[in-house]
């Protein structure tokens, strides 16, 4: 399906999501080989998650680091089945999605649906006042990779997910654990 250029225009690429088997090993590789880091590491379960129309639960770890203007996100699922574990089984470790930080998630999802693009997974992650609403779009077959809309808010206010703030969040999460 070909759409008019402006209908689903995304902002600048904000994130590359990579599914991995072992976050610690992968962090060591990226730090030692390419100098990417420091990393903010989080572990937990989504507040809610809908996948292919059904509520699911899982536990995972995420690690984030900046490389220029793009955030590198590593995803390791510890328990449960998700589109991430399906990806790992089918393709092995690798790039799972391209993420775009937005401030109008609901409008973007509605536009995508009107254009025939379904949502594969949608969820909410919450920790220490930070709430991230996200939606993975079913763009893999046509576009080659899943696209993700990400809407972060801190205490209800739109929020940038740049590294200094992520590092602070990781430190606070470690103290609260």
C-alpha cells in the first residue's frame, strides 16, 4: 500500500531496538568494541500489554544508551512469550524495530489503522513517575522492519528519553529495588 508522503510522516529516528539473549554480554560487546555507553538498565513487567488483541504478561530487561542522536535499546525477555521472543526464535538476535518518539500516540495509531496498518503490540511501562506508552506497528512485511511509536511522560508531562535522564532513572531504580 502506497500512502501520501505526509499522512504518516514520522519524526527523526529516535531508537533502534535490538532483541538479545543476554543483555550484560551484549553491553560488554558494544562498550568494548564500539565504545557505546554508558547504559541505563531496567527490569520489570509492563503495567499493561495487548498483543494481537489479547492481554499478555511478561518480564524483561531493557538497556539503553545513546549513539549520537539515536538511542540503542537492547531487549531481553526473561519470562513469558512476546513478539520479541517470537523474533528471537525465528531470526536470532538482531534489529527488531525502529522507534520514533511522538507526543500524539493516539492520533498516530488511529491514522495508521485508517491506512490499514495494524498494531502488533501496545503497552504501558511505568517506573518512578516515568510512563511510556508504546505501539509496535505491523510494517515488517511491507517495510522490512517493525516501526514503533513511543510516547514518554514524566509525571504526566512530555519527556525526552535522552541518556542523562535515562542514567538518572537507572540509578533511582537501583536504589528503589
